[in-house]
C-alpha cells in the first residue's frame, strides 16, 4: 500500500471512531427504555465499551473504497452504512465470545465475562443478558439504516443487504460448529465454505454492496464477481488467522498461540497438519488437539512438526494463490470503475498476505 492509500485508510478510521463515539453518546436517549431500568443502560455501556475499544475498521475502509469505485465525491449514506456494519460486528463479537467461552476481547473482558463478574452467582442471567446484548446490537445495526435520512428505496436496499449478510453469518456459525464434530479433518471445500459464510459475506461482500449502493450503483448487476472477490479474500483472511494461531509471534499478536489446537478446532492449519502427519507425530498432534491444558512447550513441539512437514510453507503458498486470484478478479473492474479505486482492491489481498509473512 502506498503512503497516500495508508493515509486515506487512517482517515477513515479516525473519522469513523468519532462518529461511533457520537452515536453512543446519543443512543440511550433514543432507546426509550423505562426510567427504572438499570440493566438497559448497563447493556448499552458494555456494547459501547466493546465497540470503541479497538478494531481495524477494515469493513469501514472497504465500504468507503467501494463508493470510490464510482465517484471521488462525498457520498451520503456512508455514515449510516458504516455504523450498521460495525454494530453488526459488535453483535458478532458478543455472540462469538459467548459461543467460544472467551474471557477477553480487544484487550478487555468479553461481554459474557463482564456479565459473569457483575452477577457471579447468576450464571444463567449472565448468559441471557449476553445473548440480549448481542441481539440489541443486531437490532441497532438495522435501525440505524431505517432511521437514516436517505431515499426510502436506498434504505430498503441497504437493509436487505444487511439482513442477507446476517442470515448467511448465522448459517456460517452453525456449520463452523458442525465442522469440528467427527473424527476426520474436513476437506478443503468445507473449510472454504465456512470461511465464506461465517466471515466473507458480512465482512467483505456486504461492505462492497453497501458502498456501491450509496454511490448510486446497483451491486446486483455485478453480484457473481463481487461474491467471488469477497470469497477469495475471505478465504485468504481466514487462512492468515489460522496460520498465525500456530505460527505467529505471541508477543506481536498480544495473545497466546495454539488456541485452535487447544480448543480442538479443525482450522485450515490443524486440518493441513492432520493430513501431513502419521505415526508418532500424529500421536503428538492428536494428544494436543482438544486438550485445554496443552502447554506452550507442547504447542511449540506441534509447531516444529508442522514446519518440518511443510505445513507452514504450504499455507503461505495457498494464501498467496488465493490473494493473486482475488487481485485478478478486481483487475477486471478497470473497464467499468475508477482505476485508482480499483487499484486498492487489487492490492489489498496481497498486502494482507505480505503482512503475515
């Protein structure tokens, strides 16, 4: 990425973070909750804390760059779409952490564990309140579009994009859990399908569609190629996350490696590893898989086996191959959309892979 592009990306992040703070500053008044309720403002505060605590805002970047495919002029509707995207992301994080029983998120407590600390003797209430917090974030992500001062047809189209993305994401969550059942590693098609449904469709495809809609373009005219681009980049991104979970630097990432191994998750890395080992090495890997007490030393031993078996190198090659394919898809947009903006989507997948290496 050029310095000019990186500055533009940083500008999107700064502007959106200010917008998000302003949104939460006025949210409580708009909820019309009963005055006696203490739990409602506490719930909003937990959502606010999680939403503002961090994140790269890449979905917001994709949204804005998608609009720039059509025009370099300011575009109405992007603020509402950005809020919707990031509120849905907050919803997804709340529920992900509940499903995974994760104690932390973005350097602080997950919503579920915050409620568990608030109500240590009421585990079921903590569970229920966490579910409801995530549901509230989802409802807000749609409401912010419905309340936007935009033409009714545009609002409706944006809501349709988000509801389809939400539906696909829930299917993705279901098949993600299903993937880890059974004694055999899933094949590549299953892994790709999970990455597409669970992540790519709401994190990549929806921002592309919303940005084009806001700029006056009909994304339905280009749906096959938008879906292909989002799927390829989504697969590449999931591979990167899975790769870093075993081969990354814990100090740089700010979290321990080997989480997928300990949780028994059949990630891209774990599945590739199981396909590559046999004999004593397979025994070591299978003993660590699903063992929550797996030590850092055992994770290091599994990592060494994976490196020796060529798993790390193979995953790097697969990531680059998918990134290059995505770049080719984006290059085909040059005859239709602004070349400067197309270049961003061409470079993005390879830049993402290069950050991993």
